[in-house]
């Protein structure tokens, strides 16, 4: 089937209806009879026009509603007619109810994410252990205060590239990539890490804990240093 096949089929149905109606009138007039089907035919045509207009308007609104839902905009629903409580109106009301539920769920999810993020930031800042959060998507290392003190630096963020370019970090980089990209399980080893700033080098026992999403892809990794 091709695009808009239903609209074409509905148009063809209307044309067939109108054509058949006028042919019937012609036959009745030729036989000398009264065109007693005139008013029922007009009524049927008006009903067909009503159904067509109702469905076309709803189809446009439903398309816009779906686009908004896909875009994550749940505030815009489908405008319901005040005086029409037919099947289309009931469906629009159900879709608006679904949008309200999605909006509530999205607000709760955003609030939970904000609380979890704040809790992580507090733990990350206040813990006495030296911890580095590796953001795999952004390719950034985030150092907590204890890790900054370990390397005697004040910079909180460093790029993957700045660490990888140091020849002294070859063993650490290989171990980190193997853990995050291939093994995807917690691993630990004694490693030396050189920070580009001041070329500070520290040997430490590193525990790398990858954090995976539902698709088993590592988004973040926690690096605990002792």
C-alpha cells in the first residue's frame, strides 16, 4: 500500500456514493417517478462529509501530538471539542490522560535524577578516598578533592587525551581500556599514573568499576586509588 491510501480510498468511496446517487436519480426521472430518495441521499452525503472532516482534523492533531511525545514535550495534548463526545472525543481524552501520566512520570524521574546526582556529588566531594570518575561519553576524568590532593593538583577535570598522550601512562591506559571496552567488569591492579600538570606521577593500587547501561555499554567508570 502507498502513502495516504486510506484517504484516497475514502475519497473514492465518496465519489462512488455521489455518482451512484445521481445515476439513481436519473433512472428514477427517466421512469417518470418522483425522486423520493433526494433527502435521504443528501442526509447521507452530509453524514459522510461530517465523518470525513472529523477524521481529517483528528488525524492532523494526532500527528502533532505524536511528534510532541517523541520530542519529550508532554505538556501539549490533543484539543478536545466541548460539544462533541463521540468516539474521536473519547480517544482524544484517553490520549490526553496518557500525556498527563507521562508528564507526571517525567517530573518524578527528573526529580529523582536530580536527587541522585546531588547525592553523588556530595559523596564524591566528601569521601576521604581518592576517587576519579571517568565519563566515557564526554571522555573526561573528574577528580574529587582527595584525588586532587594525591596528585597535588587543583584541576578537577582532565581529558582522556591529556592522559593518554603521556608515554608513562601506557600501562594505565591499556588497563583502563581493557576494563571499560572489553571486560566491562571490576578489575584492580598496581599502576603508575602521570598527570600532565607538573608531570606529577603517583603509583597506586587502582580499582576500576565500570557502570553499564541497559545495553551493556559502559557510560561511567569509578577509579578508586589507594
